[in-house]
C-alpha cells in the first residue's frame, strides 16, 4: 500500500495529555511493552514504534479483518507511528541512532544482551543522548542468576508464586489474563514518568529496569506473605479471606456480595433475619471474625441461595453493602456503568473499518488524554519519520530497495 493512501496523509489532532512534547522510541513487541507505550501515547507522548520489517508478532494475535491488524495488536498500539527498519543493516542502525539522539525516552523489552549485540546497549545510547531515559523491561532482574532466561506471562505467573496463590500449592492455576505482562507494563509507565521528573531536576537521563518476576512478586506479596511477613514466621503464607473470594450462587444466577466492615456484616445479618449470628461468629470484632472466616462465608453462601440475584441487588443496595452481579464477557460493552461512561467508543479506522477500543481510563482535569492516531499499519510512518530525521528521498528509496526499511 502506498503511503499516500494511508491515514498518514491526514494530520492527527493535537496531543492534549501531560506528556505532550515527550518523544518515545518504542522498541517493544507483543504485549508488555506496547501496553506501556500506548499509555504514554494516550498521555500525549509522540511514540515512534520501531518494528522489524516483518512487524510485531502481535499483529497476527487474535481475530482480524486483514492480516497484520489483529485484535490484540489493535488494543495496545494506538497513538503511535510505525517505522519498519532492519536493525541489522547499517542504514537501519543509522536511522535508529538519529531517532535516539532526538528522543526523550527509549523503551525496550529486548533482552539486554540482544541490545548490546545490536549496538544499542545503554552506554552506546547514553553517548548519543545523555538526557535519554533508557527503560528496559526484563523477565528477571539482571543482577540475578536467571537474568538470561526467556520469560513469558505464564513463566512469571508460575515462578513468582502467583499461580500457586491463585490456585493452591497442590494445584496451581494461571489467571486467564496476561497479568504479568500488563502489570509490568503499568509499572514501566510509572518508572518512565518518575525518571522524566528526575531528569527535569538533574538535566541528565538514566537507565531503568522493570523486571517482570520481581514486579509480579511484589504485587502479590501484599496478600501472599501472611505469617511469613515476620521472622520467625507467625503462621502460614497467604491471606485466609482470599480463599473465600468465590461467586455466590443465588436462586437464579451468581452474585458477588462483599460485606467488608463490621458494620456491613452486622447490617447484612440483620437484614436477612439472622441477628444471632453476629454474636455467634464474633462479627463485631475483626480479629474474631477473621478466626471464624470459614464459617462466616459458608453461612453467607447458604443464605445467598435463598433469593434471586435481583432481590439481592435491591436489598444490598438499600443497606449499602458492596455487591454486584456478574458481567459476562459478551456483555461487558453493555455493562450499565461502562456504557454510561462510554468506555468502549466505536471509531472508524482507515483500513479496518469500525473498531471498538477501551478508552484511556485515567482522567487529567487540565491535560486530558486523547486518542489522536489510529493503530498504524506496518511501516506506515517510515517515510515520514525518516524525512524528519534528515534522510533524502533517494536515501529512503535505497533503504526500501535494500530491505533496510519498509513502507506500508
């Protein structure tokens, strides 16, 4: 497809987010990195996604109307410009060097040894641009013995204890979501913003590493450590109440009801005409209630089966006890609250037609996030960005002919 026929020819709306004016070189692929850099783009950064000439492998993950623009890729790559380069070629490397020299941030989830082999380790990039924030997502911290191991979401869920916490030691279970990837991506966004703030004070950049293993372990440690929080241990790991976090079966469906405070629990048992349980189960004392938590939740499950979901929702709303019915995946776009806040606006993509993406959830009062660029085709902005970097038309043509670069 010729570049002039794509949406590159249409000027994108102005960035309005708090990171307007920040340029990010995005050397990430699959989910973790693109999830992070999309957020930076939503928040105003000019994100230049550098792909190899075959493209990010996530371009073909999920359902698609056209190859290279599959559902997973569409959900994590808006607000970016795609530049397709062969970084093993001299001219491809030169283009990346020029990009880095003008960038504020480089984000990569290429293993550090691989970046060194390409000639773009931290020292080389710092020499090009002392103000650069060089942010690397790794599978395992580079000061540990597993530093060179490949890592994917399931690997990290398993190794961190997360899968054991989700299931049990005897039968671990994966969360059916790329939790390690996305949580590490969120941590990457925080780290980049903190490093940019520090650079405003010091004037110099730095390298930062966000390891998946350590990030998911720290995330899970809030509940996971339990008695192991103390030395010597005061008891078993885990948080007992978490084991009871199960849907409650009602007369006609499912509900999650979550009396949380002592007042909630008292209001619940009084509303269902079982006030005697308040004393029997030590409901008013959080420590006694915790000691009896198995019985508390078993009684609640038995009571849940006596009413319909609608009857429970009416009662629990009236007594201000946290609760909700379950939303099916097929109905999430019609969930009343999400529909009211227009969480999934339908937009027209220049090549993919009508598509639905979750909008940026974070709200900035005076510098709102905005969606101003649709998800790019592979190499859609190669020519545009190379021109910005000072490459002449003949040089660009030579790069395309030699497969050092690719246009959409």
